[in-house]
């Protein structure tokens, strides 16, 4: 601990002090999403080579694109639209599209997540628990299995389309839902994400402080690594 008894030293990390709730985005924030996607791309290309079928690739690409578009438009039927787009692109049924999304985006990546987790994440979670700070998870995709696969624990997990969260970020409903669960005010809450246009904007709309993890920090609310963020105890 520092001489002042704080769990987090100065700079951006000091903004974690005095919070009742720290909310984390998942994909690209807690783990290296580019590394995971490269690993999954190898597996998907191997699948295509074995089967000679590119419908899975086309469906997944269309699904991801549709999720981005519907997030910008803030439509509540985002999942149905994305699955419909995946089905059209892959020339498959929507039921099959749903199965492919579950398999390739939710299930197959799980064994890879622990090795893709960013350094310092587990230590930060541990420090927050030492302080009695509540840890919240807010994702645009179901996240409970991912958190478990990374060896992490959270007090509350919310995702777009789940209970109390009708829209994707940057809509603030997910943050507001977690604050209600934790009985935390905006001033007692901070959000840590990786996309300012999504996570940062959601925080601003909710009146919540935000830190953005990025490989190229260029602003006062950005940091490069969790190891640097937490500093030395």
C-alpha cells in the first residue's frame, strides 16, 4: 500500500479510489481481442478447409457487422436483426445461424481466454475486492462464461439483451442497471472499457467517470496496461 494507505497509487489509478462500483467491459478490455480473433481465425479456416463450406464464415461476418450497425442505431431488436443478416449471408436458417454464433463466438473461444487475458487484470480485481469495492461486468454479449474462463469473479454481470439492458452500448441502460443493483450513484461508479465511442459514450450519458484501455493512449482518460494502472502495492 502507499504511504497514504491507498490501494491505488496516483495518476489515473487514483480515480479508482472511493468508488463503490467499478464496471468493466469485457471484449478488448479484459483480454487481447486481436490475439483471440487470430487464434479463432486459424480454427475457422481449418474448418473451412476440411468442409469446403464458407457459409459459417459469411454468417459470422454478417452477424458481427449487423451488431455494430444496430448499436449505432440503438435498436432493441438488434439480436434478431443480426441473426437474420447472418442467415441471409450464409444461406442458412436463423436457427442454424444462432447455433453457429453460439458455437464460434461464445463456446469455442472459452479455452483460449485465459492465455489472452491482459496482465494486471486479476491483480486489479483482487485489489478491488480487498477494498470492498463491487465489481460489475457490462458487455454487449453474454459474459458470465467468459469471466469464469479467465479465472475472474464479479459481483454483478449484465449484457445487452439480458435483464434490464434492452440496448447495446453506447446506450447507458446497462450501466444504470448495474448501479441500481449495487445501489451506487454515478459519482460512486467508474467504467473501464476499450472503445471511447461505445464505453466512453455510455459512461458520459450515465454521468459516470470512464477510463479507456488502449494500445495508443492519447487522452487524459486513457491507459495502456492494467499493470501500469495499478502500479506497485
